[in-house]
C-alpha cells in the first residue's frame, strides 16, 4: 500500500471515529427536548440547559438536514426518526400558515416570537426539506421546499440589479429588519445569504431538477464571480466580499476565512450538480485561488484557521468550530481539484488542531471557540440558535465520501 493510500485511510478512520464516537451520540441523545417537544434551544459547555431560551429556525432546520443526511449516509433508523421529529416541529411551529414561509424564532413553548422572513433562514429550510425528501421520500417535504423556492423568487429576488434581498416582513413586504446578527451592518444584500441560497438551490435541484431552478442556480454562481468574489493579485484578493447595497455597492472591507474556504467547495458542488460544463473551469480555478489565499494568510502554526482578515492580513485570530470544519473539506477539495499537495497537508493540519484543541473530551461535541491564545472561550454555548451539528457532521460525511473514494481509487 502506498504512503498516499495510508495517509488517506488514516485520516478517514480518524474522522469517521469522531463522528461515530462523539458527534452522533451527542446529538442523538442530548438534543431532543423531552419537555416541550422538538429540540433543546441552548446548552452551556458543561451540559446545563437554558430552559427559557427561544428556539431558532436555523438550529431546527440544520438539525433536520443533519439527521436526514446521516440517514442517507449511514442508514440508521434512529436518524430518520429524529429527522421526522425535526420536520414535525418545523411544520407545526415555524411555518407561517397565513403568509407562507417560516418564522425566524419561536418561544420555548413553540408560540410565534419573531415572524420576520429572513432569506437566510428560508434557505436553510429549503436545504433541509430537500434532504429530508431525499432521505425518506416524503412528498410533503418536497412540496414545502418548492413553495419556499417560489416565495423567495416572488418576494426576495431583485429583478433590477440581480441577487436577493436579505429579509422581508412577516407578510413578505419590505422591512428594515435586515441583519442576521447584532454586529452586522444594515445591508440590503450579503455574501452569507447568497452562499446559503446557492447551497439550498443545489440540494433542491438534486431532488427537483426544474429548469427554472437550474437557471436561478446558474445565476447565483455568476453573481459570485461578478460581485462577491474579489479577483486579482493584490493583498486581500480572492476572498469573499461581505455586505452590499441593492446595487452591489460594497459596504464592508473585511472577509472571513471560514466563509472563503466553504464557498470554494460549495461553488464547485453547485456546478457539478448542475452538470454545468461551461461554468466548471472558472469554478475550479476559484477553488484553487481561494484556497491559496487562505493558506497563505490564515493558517496558524498549530494548524488552526483564523477567523477574519483584511487587506491580506489576519485581524481576528480566534478559531471558531465551524471555520475549522469547513477548512478540512475546502482544502481537501482544493487538493482534489488542483492536485497540489499543500492543500492536502493543510486539511490534515486543521484536522490535527480540531482533535487536539476543539473536541470537548469531557462533555462531548466541540467547543464553539478557541481563542487566539489557545484557551477555550467558555462564554460560548455548546448548543444555541447558531451552534449546531451542521458544519462538523457535514464535514465528516463529506470527508468519509471523498477519502473513501480516494482510497478505493488508489487501490484500483
């Protein structure tokens, strides 16, 4: 067996072991809310639950996607049942039966709390509903995903300038409540929403290869090339710009390395699912260029991926769990696309940081954040509206598929 096969097999064994021994038991056993239904809303690092925390759309949708994807990959009936639990809660408590779409947040008992239609949240519902349909064949889930697509296209698509608006009011009219987080600027359009619409439309196309959906997905790829991805050789090039006004005037000057490396592989996945030979060469080129920029700027000596940069330099050296997970997939994808071994080494180094510093060996799952000084940020929860299994479980499933195919192909 060659050294390359041995390295891939070793990495595969380690990642699958982490999934089966840590991530799966944690989310299967500890995330269901046995008191109020659905899933818990917030858990501290030590396992303490916050019973008065509101339940967020993003966490519920990501749990639906996660358990559906796990069932598709591993075939364990426990995951399909948990996916059904998430689907029931989504439809019973988050779905707006008057105006359509899904509300942003509900109270602990499931009562409506924030009925804003944030397009980021609608995208994750679509992404998850399509996965649930692919997992179990529930036609009602596919119908719900298609309705979400139609509502977004009808109410959030910008026919004049291209792309999609950040949010709409509960009745899908205009709103000034545009921000996802308190630290974000008020902006009509963002990289983040477009990235996850791209991801959602890609997954919906797997389940429903509709011509209109294909056209919108192709346009999203083009938008990244035209407005979101910075090209060139100057410092800060080949990163994703973040915030824009309706006419795509740039409103920010920093970038996040986790989004960069995540987009590098999600854009390739979109072109591949579309079977888009015309766009594929550019997308493959972007994957390599983005990965080179991120490797050159953001990998620390311990293998960790920094959080944020500006002008070719790191401005925030904290290490969030989701950025590390996306870096493993994004760098390995860049290695597959370019054949450059530097990217395979980068993926392995990030994985080494995850196993040595990010995994919580006492209370399970991963810490949200390791600070730049190497200490865990204990102020951040283990589970919340944003802290979920989507990034790290998806990384494990993606890498199991990619490493398994690579190992078998090399043997042949």
